[in-house]
C-alpha cells in the first residue's frame, strides 16, 4: 500500500468528562473519497477539527503524507495542503465571488510586505498568476456570470459553492468537508456532488466528507466510516456498511 494522503491513529479528544473521540483511526488515499457518517453527537466534526488542526487531541496522531503533523500550529495545516470547508458559510458577503476565491491564495503568497507595497516585478506576477487560477476555479464551478457579484446577495447554494472555490484556491492535496450539503435543495446537492467527484477524479484530490444525506454518501463514496459515541464502529464499501448490523442499530436503535 502507498503512504496515505491523510491518516489518524488512536485519536482521543475529551472536553471535561465528555469523550468526543475515543481511539479513532482511519486513512484516506490518493483518488479516494471517504465519507464519515454517524448520528448527531458521534464525534464527526470533532474528528475533522483534529484533522485540520483546530482541535489538538490529548493522544493519538494525525499524519499527512507520512509526516506527523499533530502538534503543528493550525495555520500550518492549510499551508501544507489540507483544505477545509465548514458546516456554516464562511464567505465574505461584502466581497465579490472572485475576491472571495482570491482570499484562498494567501497561504501561497511568497512576496513580502515591501514587494507588495511597491507592486512591481515578482509581486505583480504573483498576483496575475493567482487571478488566472481564480478564473480557472470560477470556470470549474460554473460561476462565470457571477464573478463580480457580491456573495452576500447570492442564494445559499451558490455561496456554498464559493466557499468550496476558496478552499480549492489553497491548492489542497487533501480536501476535508464538513456537511457541505446541509440546507441545500436536491438540485443544489446534485450539482455539489458532481463538483466533489470532479475534484476527486479530475484533480486527483482525496476527499474526507462528513455528510448526513445517505443517498449522496452511498452514491459517491469509495469507502464509508461510521461513528458512534466517539468511536468507529464500521468501515468499508457503501454496500458493506449499509448491511452492517451495527450500523443499522446505531441509526435505528434496533437489531438488524
């Protein structure tokens, strides 16, 4: 097996007497979409926060391309190549679609303050390159007619799409997504699912996805991990997980 793009080993995270994660381990490989599902309170978002540096586990490790990054400061995660989207919309409503996406390039800037103030030579070339990349992301997400629209004036589904575009601007090697389809109508979910598959298959970026829409999860995932009370209780292909008695019990509260 090749080195996983992103792996967790024995993660333990507690908030006082509440154990949010209790020895969670998993790995996601290149060109793979791993979905993480489970009832509310299972620890899914806590796991994603550990993977992206927002939470630091009490024990266990997070490895990115074979490197232990568990104790790195949070800003280093994005710089290394771990892209992240959140449950809530994190866009800037007063800025345009293109300006929001351009914000995602800040981790990749190499020119310093002095060069930026002068705005010549390397600084100008760097900005021109970022604008070209932003336009490519806008085209990929089919936002061409909205590039100059203020994001705060857009419908919910389009704002979520802009949020994804900003994550792509960081040039991620792994994309971590927390309930990206929450609050969307069926058409918006279908569009976003198509973009996520294109990211995995066309851009070869592995995706770790937390999602409650089981139809979407079972349709687009390569593997599914099921969590309950901070633990992983099942992992495998969508068909295998769907038939697992432990999963049926976790969701329905009855024996399969």
